[in-house]
C-alpha cells in the first residue's frame, strides 16, 4: 500500500473513512493534519534523511551502518507473521508498533525529553514500558485471566528476553484464533490505557476483554470468517444484550458488594427498543448483604422505581437465576430473602406487562459495571445521561 491509496481517487483529499478503518483515532488525526499538495504536481522520490531531500551515497552509507541487517530480516519475518493473522488491520498495525517499540509509551516519551511522569496508567506504580503494560502489570494479568490466556502468556513471558521475542513466540505457537485473541486483547488493553490517560475513565478487565471479543467477532463475521471463538466457556460468554421488542423497554439490574467500605450497591439501567439509554439509577446501602439477598433487593428496587416512573411495559433482566426461579415458584419462606421476593411478586402481580427474566452475566454487563461503580456516586443517584463507567458498554450493546 502507498500513500496514494489513502486518497480519494482523482482528488488530493484524504479518504477519511478508509483511514479510520486502518488506523487508530489519533493516527488518523495526525494523517489528516498532514497537508496535501492541491496543485497536483507529479510525485517524486525524496531522500528524507537529507534536509534538501537529495540522495547522496555518503548519507546512505551512514544510515546503513546504523541498521543492522539481521534486525531487518527478523523484523520482516515477524511482520509477515503479524500480517497473516486474522485481525482487523488497525489491530495488526497496533501489534507491529508494539513489537517495534513505537507506541507512545510514557517511558519512550520521557526518554525523548517529553515531560510526562513515566508511570503506568493502570497501577500508577511501575514504569510504563511495553513489557509492563502488556505482560507484568496487575491490570493486564487480570485481562489475560479473564480471556483464558493466563497460562499461555505466563509460559511465553518466562522464556522470552524481550517484548518482541514474547510476541514472536506467542504468535508462532498459537493457532490462528488464539493469536488473534492475544493481539485483540492487547489492543483493547492499549485502548483502555488511552481512556485512562485522556478521559480518566476506568474499566474492569472483564469489560476490556469484552471489547476485544466484540471487535474481533464483529470483524470476522463481517468478512464471513465465522464467529471468532473467543471464550473457552462459550455458553457463558456468547449471550449478548438484546434490544426489547417495541413497545417494551428493558431494565437491567445488578448488585455489587464493596468489602472495604462495607456497602451493598445496586445499578439499574433502562433502555428502549432502539437500544437507546433512557435513564439509570444507582443506590447503595450500608452493610454487606448476602449476595442472594442483594440480588433480590436489586430487582425489588428496579420494580418499585419503574412503578414510580409509571413505566408499565418493561422486561427486567437480572443475572441471578435463583431470583427469577423464586419469583415464579409458589413457595413461601420466612427469611429476609423471601420477604424481598414477596415484595417483588406483589409488584409483578399488579403490573401484567412487567416481567422478570434471567440472562447470563455477559448480557447484563451494563448493570454489572454500574452496580460496581455505584459506590463512587451519591446514594441514591438518578442518571439522565449515562455515567462514564458504562458508556463503552452501552455502545457495544447497541451494536446488536
Ligand atoms: Zn501497571
């Protein structure tokens, strides 16, 4: 590919949609900021190592000495391996930049005298190097575990002497999908690293891996390559959030526990049949409830809130199967949990077009993250615009 391929044919304008396909956002910005010559003069070869652009043997000799031939040969072998992977082009470019240490890592920037604190954006302790961000940081290790790649990464990391060697053996040892998964998760970790730095937005490893899974599977389906087998436990992970059928809305709920502050939190998110965010609510209570009880309370809170809002046609989704089972059974217990269930049943009986449904955690990620984020807001809070911690997940869900 040459630069000319990135222009709209017959014009001297960048083909922005193609650029967006091939490069990440900030690179697209850099490229589109590069001026193009509108006068249409013919292309000429320019020796960019010389200020005047003129080629001289003396200068080429000097440059050749700086590049070791072995490096070049190894690099081109690695590049051809990366190029053959089943991956969106933007991820291949990213992996290549990581392998050649061309990412704008803080350690690289500070070496070039650009003033930044060279610490990792995730742990804020260690120096931000390729090795740290993608291999040794606690955050990426959580991601590898979530993606089921923990052992694979650890074994290669133990044997490799550099990040490039680690990637080279990783890509060589893995089959196509595994290598694609490795690279996609790495790309998503980098994407999240940029969110941490530029938007100060934090996301759990579960979400970061999920972003990689969705990007990879959407791309492979669009090319007719089939669904990328991303998770080992496919049943657990393959279910995705679905838009409700008009005129119904969908309300996802979940509960979370904060051990440190001894709080139980709840997240409730309401969306319409277009997958659009309508409103959300977070609330937390003092004390650590048993998880069964916390999940039942989250459903009750959602039902009572929907009732107050006057929303009569809605499906409430929880990832707590036992709560949905209890709601449909006719048993009466006398525990706290049973009392909460009874309250839920009363709401459901008074609203014939409100129902409660079980979904797997992956289809309930928005509520899951919001519940976990609830502790950082006032309690209770109502959100007419989505809080930052669920923005990415909402757009992933809306892709369906
Ligand atoms: Zn770190």
